[in-house]
C-alpha cells in the first residue's frame, strides 16, 4: 500500500466518523485507566457492565483501594482473569496515591511501572486521555494492519512501529480508534464484511468476500 492509498483510506474513515471515541465508558482519566486494565482479554461491553456499578462507588484511587481485593472482585467477577486484575488494580490504586498524589501520570514510563499496565494499556491512556500520538495495537488493529497491507508486521510491536511510520501525520492522533472500530465491526476475524467495506478497493486482501 502506497502513501496516497493510505491517505485516502484514512480520509474515508474520518469522513464516516469525524470524532472517533473508545467504546469503554469513563468519566475521568482514572476511570479510563481502570477500564483499560480490565479490558485485557475481555469485551468493552462486558467491562462497561462491570464498571458502571463499580465507578458509582469507587471513582478515585483512594476509594477503589479502600474496597480491597475481595471487595473489588465482587464488581468485576464477570470479567475474564478477574482475580489477577483485582490484585493489579488495587496495587495500582495504592501506587497512584503514594507516588502520584492520586493522579494518573501522563508519561509512558510512569504508566508502565504501574501493576497490570503494559505497553498497550499505556498507549490507550496516553492517546485517549492525554491526546498524545500513540498506537495501541490489539488483535483488531493487528489484523486490519496486516490484512489490508496498511502496516504489516510479525508482532504487535512491529505493527505499532510501522503504523507510526506509515499513517499520514494528519490522521495519527485518531488512527487507533478508526482501526479498532473497523476491525471490530467490518474487517472481522473469520469472515470480513468486504462487500460493505468503504475501503475495499484500497485493500490488499486477496480473499475478499461479497458480504
């Protein structure tokens, strides 16, 4: 895929969705951080169902830390890997209070030092909350990038680096959201909906479907 094709691809995605947003529900940077931690190997729909009652009682690191691991498990037990996530979230809340005055840091190194926060989670928070250029490559973005020929890579880090290199600068800030939504609803895993895809003619995928 060449430079002009990439630009046209994002022009179309932007025209359909000028202000793309995450589907995770949150009212603060702290809530976003917790939701993203919980979303690993879970759906946004499932996370939102759990966090609505959780955030109603614990919307700050102090309040959530006060729940304790067992108290938090009560709210997130429907989410995959909830035992490990509960422990990490409580540790992260305590670290935010002790090391960052209860605020979520806007630096990658500080974010990745928090329990349960890896590169992808840090990228989501940096991009969504702090509006920094960052590319959080999940399974959807990895698939879309390789399948379309937008930015191929053998692993998520390689795809991340190629996306940052190849996505036109004017679209970089919101590219993560456009790609994840496209992968979630159109360029799906088993049978992509090529027939209803607005960028089908720009895509390098050879086994296109008619759906």
